[in-house]
C-alpha cells in the first residue's frame, strides 16, 4: 500500500472518525429544554480526545503510515477536539467531537486539493480552472459549517439559558400600549376582515389596530375593509395610492399615524389568525429595558391537506425550530416581521424602516443589534397564516427573501467582518458570524449550479476523452467526497425531523423542496449582486387549469437542466470506470434536484385544498418564465464561462506526465505527483403566476430587480430563511468594521383616506369599552433562508 502524505493521512483519518462521531449525534441527539445543566468534568473531554487520537493512530498505521507520521496525525486529531472545547462548552462531548472532526476533515480536504493545484504540472489555464473549483469548494465548506453549527448546537446543547417562556412573566408586570400594524395590498377583503376580527379578540386592553392599505386601486377590495374598520373604534383604516417604498413605505406611514401612547409596534400579516393571548403573554416582556424586539414563530394553517403541503410546512419550520433557536442563544435572532413586536423608541431611534430593502424586518434587526440592542426569539407559536398555494408562488417568495438577503449583505457586509466592537458597531463575533453566514448561504445554490457545470465538463471528458485536467481523482478522494456529501444530507434530514417531529418521508421531502428551489435562489443571488434596488412587478395574469402542462411550462428551465444532467450522467456511468461513474452519479443527483421543481409544482397543483383556498390558487396562476429570465441568463452565463475557460485549453498540448483529473481512466493510487515534501516520495493523496395573496403577507406583488434603480409598488413580508439580507443604498462607511446606516426619510405620501381615525372624541378612554367578546420551510435549511 502506498504511503500517504501527512495531509492526505489526516484527511482519511478525520473522515473515518467523522462517521461514528456524527452518527452518534444523528442517533441520540435531541433538543433539551433545560435552562441550566451541571458543568461537564474536564477529564471527560480529555479522555474523549485521547480516545480519538488513539483510534486515529491505529487507523493511520493500518493505512501503512510510518509510526512518526501516524503519531503526528493522531496528535492533530486529538488536539482539534481540545482546541474547540472552549467554544463548545455548552455541548455534549459527542457534539464537540462531531464538530471538530467535521472542521478538520473539511480543512484537510481544502489543503490537499490546493496543494495538488499548486504543485501539479498542468497548464496555466488548468490551474485557473482548478482554482475556480477550489474557491467554490471553499465557499461551500464555509456555509456548510454554518449549517453544521446549528445541527450540533440544537441536538447536543446541554442548556438553553436564553430560552424564555412568555407565559411565565411575573404577575403584575407592566402592560405597555401596543399599536398593531396590518399592511395590505390587493388582498381578498374576507381574508383581511377575518384577520381583524381575530385581532379584536386579544385578551389585552391597551392596544390599537392600524390597517394600511397601500396601492390597491380596486375599490371592491378595500372598501369592504374600510366599512368594517369604521364600525370598530379600536381600528384605524388608512388607504393610500401611489405610495413608494414597498412595504416599508406603508409601515413608515403607519408609524406617523400611531397613537402617541404606543410603546410597542406589532406587525401582523393580512392572512394571520392571531391567538387571543399573543399580546397578554408577549408585551409584558418589554419590561426589560434592554429588549429591542421579540419574534415568535411564523406558523401556518391548512398544511396537513396533502404530502406537498406537509413537506412545505416542515421546510418552513426549520428556520424557527433550528436557526432561530440556535441564534437566540447568542443574541443573533432575526426580526421576521409578522408575529413580532418591536420597541417603538428603538425603531424610531434607527430612523424607521429602511425603504430600500425588501426584507426590511431582518435588516432592521441587524441595525438594532449593531446599536447594542437585544432581540429574543420565543419558541411558542401565537398565530397562523396561509402558505403559498402553488410552487410558483413559493418560488416568487423565495426570490424575494434571497434578493433581500443579498441587499443586506451589500449594505452591511463591513459590519459583519470579524473585528472589535465599537460604539457604532456593537456586534459580537457570534452575532457577526450568524448574520454573515446567514446572508452568504443564499450563494450556496450559485455554487451548486457552477458545480453542475464542472460535472458536465467531467462527464464530457469521460465520454469524449478531451484530456481536461481540473482535479486529480483517486478512489480514496472520491470516497471522502461522497462521505462528506452524504453526511451533509443526512444531517439536514435528521435535523428537520428531530426539530419539528416530521416523519422521515416528510423530512426528506422538505429537503427536496430546498433543492428544488435552487435555480430560482441562484438567479436571485446573481441579480441581487448587480441590481441596485428591487421592484414588485406584477406578472400578467393568465387563465389556466391545474394541469401538468402548466407545471412543466412554469418550471421549464429546471426541467431542461435536469433532463440534460440526467442524460449526460447516465452516459458517463455507462463508461464503467471509477471516476466516470463517480462523476455520472453526482451529475445524476444534481439532475434529480432540478427535476424536483416541476415535480413539486405538479404536487402542489394536485393537492386538495379547502374551497376558498382552491379559488385563490386558481386565481393566482400566472406565467413564471418571463419574470426571472434575466437571473436565469446570468447564472447560465456564469456556468458556461466556467466550462469555456476550462475546455478551451484542451486545444493546447497537454504535458504527457499529467494524468487527466476527470478522464475516463482512474488515476492509480500509487501514481505520484510533484509535492513540496522532499524527504519521502509523495504518494498522491488518495483522499484527495403572481404569488397567491396569502403568500405575500400584505402585498401581492412580485419582486424583481429594477433595471433603472427606481422603486415602485408595495412589498410583502418575508419570512426569515435562513437569514435575509438587502441591497446597498448610498451609505457612508466608517471603516472595515462599521457602516453607518442611512436614515431613510419616506417619500411624502398622498393624504390617506381614513376611516375611524381615532380622535379625542371617538377614541375610547377606557379600552374595555371597545373590546369585542372573544371568540401553522423548508426545506432548504431554510425556512431559508439564512
């Protein structure tokens, strides 16, 4: 057996140890709700580290490594756990072991492939191509570690000191006055009225309701709501047309009409039915003067009507059950808009809602935390809305969240870089990590598309023998890669199941939904990089039935890419060599991911819904292809550029001593390549239609980047996904660690039509007099996000 280089040896050993350590977490991990736990003896951690080191040494010796090299590899393995111990003090030891082995395996893989790229005798163009692939892999490792952190944190954390139950607030705590803002746009009046009726049933005296109907031009939609509001003194109705600033503009307008007594602002989407105890439980928590905002889970109803909507429901819940819960322990939770409360003074102190961003809620929470505020995530659900009723509506929603997430990154990336806290940027390192990785995760699908391009290149080489050199493959390197990929998939599925209680089939389906949204997220990510601002563009309505033809037409891009990837992958597998089969299988898996888009579209259309929702689903059918063609072209061009840059050099003479990395013939494990080590022969490292109304949460428009930098129309409320982030607006920066957020002054809006506007004469002096009698992502580790 050939002797492995030190880097290759560490890679193989860490991957081998990663299997049992991660498997233990997969089998035994579960979220414990304890606020405090007994300290873990240091001897336990040292003992586990020693055990891993001995196992690593034994494995290295079995692989034929010299004793000195095996001992060095074992020291690295054991030492990595001890290095991460201070960071993971709140975790069970199995969590620290799984995390440290994952980090070690990932870093070893990158070091090994980088070493090969820099030392192999390949053409300059091939070096560039291999470098591009390495950068893609490094980026995927970064965001993968972000998801891995949440996996380990949620399933092995021994205590949750930041977790709070609002129902346990001390009796007699002050009950501040709350102004509930309900933004609407082109919403069915019966849905809005149902939401308002439920809000009137709050078991809380000190609150008002403001309905802000913006840019709805059809009186048949807003007049019935106005009439309902006029009959209730607690409700103020505002109707305004030609309002700029998206949903933020509507919320800033509501802020100017808010009762002076209001200490808190609550945001409720127009389709949410809120439980009567929402304010009574949550508002008193603001007795803590340092609390800036509070967010409860965004939950949904009518989700158990079909397998598709169960998958969608669990894909949404991932963000709140996993990401928010983990971030909350480091004061890094996101304000997700609907079903959240925010301190009015903190909101106004930051200049209100920024109207340049279409995910204004997540952007605001970042500014509040940067200013030294504190946010809290509550595990208990207090309200349920309606999920997107078609897969195309889900795609539009995910496009908005992603585009807004990129906006936030473009504006605030300097604030998220590692650095010391200052008066203008008080974010801790943990908060910066949470928001930075949450924003960067949207680019994961861009990396997946580029990777598909490399796989197509590899398959073409395996079939046509182009001799393209991108990456040296060996049996052990292929094996390590496959293990890392499968473990990543397993972690996502298991975490979705354990956090939400989903069945295995539904958890796997939730993961499939994340994958199916990959193309639209990749398109939005590219558009978000270059488009200055976003607009909410209504696509033309079209008549249509719930047909397979509609689903295929609406997901034509994914259908074509998936079909090509499957066909080319099958041809590569037919070659029968190790590397060709590996490339073919990976390409086929990518193809299946793209084909899940039309599959889920058909499943959504065939799902049985209650009659009112079924009517709204039919009304929501619209053309999808024309809305996002620009982003699709941009991503496709990037993938084509990678292929062209890599394939073009094949016309140049190849150095005969260099094996083709992606050719049909497997590279023998004992073939050596140039290496920086000179003391021993180096053995090549072997391891080496517009969205449905309920989906819009107050706005029925679709967002695409504005080519002219202008903004028109209202916006909808995005649910945090993984971590939203917005587009840069002119802003001043005060250094690499800080960025001063512009105070956006809303454009002067036309005087709104007002019904039941509270005045000294009609506002009840005793809130009791006007109170009515009272009467549930994701799946792209989501809820995606981010």
